[in-house]
């Protein structure tokens, strides 16, 4: 992979990681479409680091409060909204971690193909539209109870299916539970932190057992571009989502899914 390809793929990763349009579907098919070689495990780790830097940088004030409240709760301090949200973020990552361990190999071997990805892209787009239209949008992320966290966590586990979109399914679940659009997106982005840490650590573990040469310039470009674009994406998504609603993302997903079906059937 050369630096220009790394730039394109990092832009795609940064733009799609936090939008409800599936980063995995784009990263699987765009290299195939343009005839690029596989980006490799090291590059996957680099762009994961970039998106992690972006979301932590954007929410660092919130994370500071959540971490302090969580530690206080561990030490026997009073339960507050921030400590409950911190526990929700951590516990919400458990279903996807378990699903990844149990079904990760099946997903890699059976579902990373055009028809399953197109079907997931279309099916989850319809669910996102339904949740956006039917949701009451009267709660924020601090109002979530443990049942809500389990529902969102299990929804997040379904994002192992390429084309589902991790942010898409968690925002869909949040809207279905009555969260506002901004609250559903904020909780989805906070949930991404332990998930990206787990996924990146798993890939890094496998990377340690490879002997392929490391193209440091490509990795640095990938991580940097992914971090910058993801940060900008988070910022404007949260500012605009109440005005633009979810319909543009639903339409985009439908077009992508139909396009994939047209090309590969």
C-alpha cells in the first residue's frame, strides 16, 4: 500500500466509523472496486488508534467526569448520574466482546461477502428509519436503566455483521428506547471507546505474531488522517443531527445496498 491509498482509506475510516453507514462495508468494497491491495492488519490497527484518539479527544471533559465518578462508586461513594453512565458504557461493551469471541470467525468466513453486506446495509437502514420516526425522543443518556443498557449492548453485538454499522445499530436502539437523537449519538460514541480498545487490542495481539515489515509512514498517515476526519465528523454530526434527522443516512444506505446488489447479482 502506498501513502495515497492510505490517505483514501483513512479518510473513509474517519468519516464512516461514527456515522450510521458502516465503515466495514466501505473498507471491504472500495479497495475491491479500485483494485487496491489489502490494507493489512497493521493499517487496521493504526486507523483504529486514530478513531480512538478522535473520540477520546472530543469527549475528554465528559470522560474525566465519568472516570472520577466511576472510581468514587468503586470506593463506596454515592451513586450519581455520571457513575451510572460510566457503568453503562463499560457493561454495554460486554455483549459485543462475547459475540466477537464466539462468532468472530464465522462472521469473517461467511458474512464478508457482497450479498450479506448489501442485505445488512438495507435491512438496518430500514430499522434506523423506523426508530427515528417512531421514537419519542424524550430521554437523554443519563436516563438509561440496566435493561436499556442490555438492549443497546446486544444491538451493538449485531454490528459484527458487516454492513450493519456499529454506530447505526446503537443509535437505532437508543432512538427505539426514547432517547433524543443527540443523546443516542452521544451514548453510541461513548460506547465506541471500550469497543475500539478491545478490537484494536485484539488486532494488535495478532499483529505481534506477524513478521511482515512495518511501513511506518503509511501507518502514521493513516492514524493521523483517521483521527482528524473522525473528530470533525463527530463534531458536525452532533451539531446537525437534530436538523437533518436520520433520513439522509437511511437513503444513502439504501442506495449503497441496492448498488451492491445490482453489481454482484
